[in-house]
C-alpha cells in the first residue's frame, strides 16, 4: 500500500478535475486526519494550474457520518472543521460535493460549504447534533437556511431527523435517478459549469426576517417547547437559525459558536453524549471474542401466542425470519395470530407498511399445538405464565423435542434462569431473552446469561438482537435481573410514601417533572396492579420482615382495583379514557392501613423527599447490581433504563445522573432519610457498599471497574 493510498483523503487529478476522496472507514468521521486531508487537497488543487474544478466525495457508501465525537474530550483539534469549511467555501475554483451516500452532521456541513452539491434520489441527509445535546457548530444553522426554506431548515436542525434529498431541491443542484449514474452526471455537470455560475458561495446568499418567516419561527418555538421539555439544545437550535435571518453571515457564525458552547457545557449534553457511547458499548462484552463460533438462526419458535409472544414473533417476521408459534389450544393460537394481523393492518392504515408487506410478514408466521413441530428450530423462546413450575415443564419438553444445538430461551422478567436450565440436559444452551412490552415496539432486550450458558450462545443472541433491531444488554442472573430488580425499590418507596401521607398525584408529579414518562402510580395502573400483587405473593420470604410492604397496593387489588383495565386502581378512569382521576377512597384506604400498621401519616412530605426516596433508592440498587457484577458496567444500566423504562435521555440514565449530581450528594441525601425514618430507614434505605466506597473516594459509577 502506498503512502497516498493510506491517507484518510485520497487526492487525484484527472482531466482538469481534482478529486478529494474521503476513505476513512466505517463512516468517514471527520477526524483530524480527514480535516487535514481536505485542507491540503484544496490547497494542492488551487496551486495546480491544470485543475479547473474540485470534487469532494467518498469511497464508502456514506459521504460522512459527521464529527468524530471521541475528539470532544480533548487533544489536538487543529484544524477545526469551520476552518476547513472556510477554506472550501472561499476557494477560487468551483468545489462540488458528490454524495454517494448519506451525509450527517459535519458531513452535511462540508457539503453545504461547497459551491455545488450532487447526489441521488434515494439518499438522505441530516443534522442530528441535537441528539447529542448540541447544535450544528460548523455553519449548519447558517448555511442550510440559505439553501432550504425556513420550515425545512428548522425541522431538520431542531429534530435531528434524516431528510430525503428529494425534499431539498434548493440544497442539491443535481439529483441523479440512481447511485450508479452519479459519475456520468457529475462529469456532465462539471462540463456545463459556465464561468459566471462556477462559484456559488452559500455565504453570499442574504436572508431577511419577513412576517411570514417570523410566524414560522413562533409556531416552531411553541411546538418545540411542548415536545422537548427537559432538553436544552432544541430551543438554542432555533435561536441559532434565527441568527441566519437577523445577522450578517459572519456574525451568524459567531452566534452559532457561542450557542454551541452554551449547549456543550450543560448536563444535558454530557448525558446525551454519554448515552450515545453507552448504547454502542453495550455490545462490547468480555464473554466472547471474534473467534467464538456463532450459531445460525434461520427458524424460530415462540411458546405462547399471547400479547408478549405475539409481539416477540413480530420482531422475527419483520426481519424475514420464519416463526412457528405454539399454543396448546387451537382457539388461543388463532386468537394470537389474529392479533398479530390486526397489529400489522393498523401499521398499514398509518402508512408504515404496504399491504404486500403485511402479507409477506404474515406468511412467515405459522401456528401449531404440538411440540413435535419444533424439532428443527434454531431458537425457541418461551413466553408463558410467569411461574417457575410452568416454565420448567415447558423447558423439560423442549429438551426432548428440540434438535441438538438449538438455543432454548426464556422471556421471564424475574425468574431464575439457572433453575429453569436444570429442567434440561443442556444448560449450556439455555439463556434469558427478556423482551419489554410491547415487544414489537420496545428497543431493549435484556440478554440474561446463566451460570452454564455457553459463550457461543451468548454471542449468537447478542448478534441476533441486532438483526431484529433490538439494543441488547448482557446481564447476569438475580431476581428481576437489572431493570425489574431496580424498579422494585422505586415502586416500594412510592407505595410507602402513600402509606405515610403522600398522594399518588404528588408522587407522580415529582417523577414526571424529573422527566419520567409517567409516575409510578400511573405506571402501576397501566401495567395492572395485580401483576405486582402476584410478584409480592411469590416473594414473601424476602419481604415478610416488613408487614407494611406494599400494604396499600395489596388492599387496592383485594378491592378489585387492578388499574386501568378495571377502571379503578391508584386512580379512577372514565370508560375508554386513560386519564387518571384522583380518588379520595385511595387516601382513605392508605389512612386505614397506616392506622392498622402503626405508621404515622405526615402532611410535610416534600418533593425532595419523594425524589430522594424513590429515585435514589433505584440508583442505590443499581450500585449493588454493579458491585455484584450482574451488570458489567454502569452504562449498561443506563441503556436498560432509557430504552426499557423511559428514563429521560437528557439525564443519561440513572447512573449517569448520579455521577452528574455527585455520589457524595446521593449518599448524604439517602443517609439523611435513612436516619429520619428510624427502623424503616434502616431496613430499606441503607446505602450500598459500593455507593459508600465511591462517594468517600470521590469516584464515579462511570469509572468503576469491578474487575480492576
């Protein structure tokens, strides 16, 4: 390989055209090497009298994925991307961006600084910086509005969503029908450049704020305030774009830079960037390596055609993998398949699927009432009633009928996978695949490795998760694994606060103001209070030392108040409505239970106490999970909570939030309420050893390494 071939940007001159080809796999992240390569390439072309035009393109099926955000943490950043774009835009020879694939973030900003842009009809581009808690910082908020209309510009920058190039005719000078036509179309375009049209600098376009434009800004601002509560960057994006209409170009760039730094220095940006890396890090585990074999998953079986089983089946059908669904009764099987069809038909009505896609996916689904029909599947997932005896019976049967090498998985949300595995003669093939409801929508998949699960099975399941578009997090065996084990103290404290005198609406308000999609009482009503009741019944040996544990929730269930499905739970519900209505009867039940149990009710329960006892207890349990090695790293817990429980991404997940607040503060607040609450506090609010250790050392969950 020659030195030229080894560069991040290849430079070549042919027939008077200098071509700068970015070639830094996998996505041409705009690293220092690429930035230097682009500047050197532009300078070489400008200094070569034989060069009449310059093309900036990519050898990869992507133009550029944008900034190399690993550089955000420091190092030599020179030359900065704005310097590169200034060099491109002010070039005295025409610079044409040719996009053979998507351009995101800084990648699109490079294209916007070029004098001309060419791509193909099926391509998409975007400015997704808002998803990292920041805004486009290399002129994107100034150049895009000069080429696209104000509504489109604001939508792209404020939402960060990719946009089809065919919706951006002002941005692209030539849109080829197909990618394979790009080369010949580029040649023709270059030949057609006349001297008067050769250099079209985006910065030379002037914008003015008309009444109509102001109306668009006002409407987008109002909508954004509602839709992005808790996020910092979206409104700053609007402010930056406004500068394109009210300031000279150079002043607009300065304003963008100032707003960019304001965003960068926020906990939201730190949280969102942490989560960006956390999601990617979840797939990097030490339980297998590149030499570990992977099993083929070409045919899947699901045991149970209920809501969860059907949702799981849809994931595989969506990925083109045939699924056999098993129910012991034909009626239940037909009902399950009908529900799946109904879900697909609803998607088709919304325009998300064509009727042809509905039929092709349904064709991949078949049903059976006989275990014998599962003899040739590669993976079977059990999704039956959450009871150990039932699960073990299923696995014992699967052990007899499934072929050697088939992976036997349980969708259990709390039960011991090691015990389930004892029902088979092949515990190395048994694993937990905990899907979250609704399984066809939720992105999270907890992959639960049992003591004897083989590395081969773990690797196969982690890779399979990507194939069915899930974010997989590998966890160990304990009650509830990571997600449901941590939600237990969260719900416990919420219910205890109700017993002590708080109202469901106060507790829910504190948690929704924190950023949770719904409070614990609304969440319980939606899920069904009877589910928690049965879990408590099965865990008496762990909670019987506290006679007040879940007392109010138990009474509600015993009175038939199971939540939304019965129209009454912690709240009341009008028929057909999901809007919770406070009910004085619930407070009366709490008062009666408090008297019966000798718990003094208080009227002074403040918002801080609710947040500390509910949220910090969840974090404290996360610390114990980390110390026990149930989760390999704190960022895995964050991924589980953002994708599985709606924890606000602008806080990064519970462990990132704790690091941001400071573990010393978390420890102090938790111990304060532990001491105030006497025997109850000692029973349930004792800080975990790891929290104490890290707080005393001034450490963080992020830096903790259990294996160190």
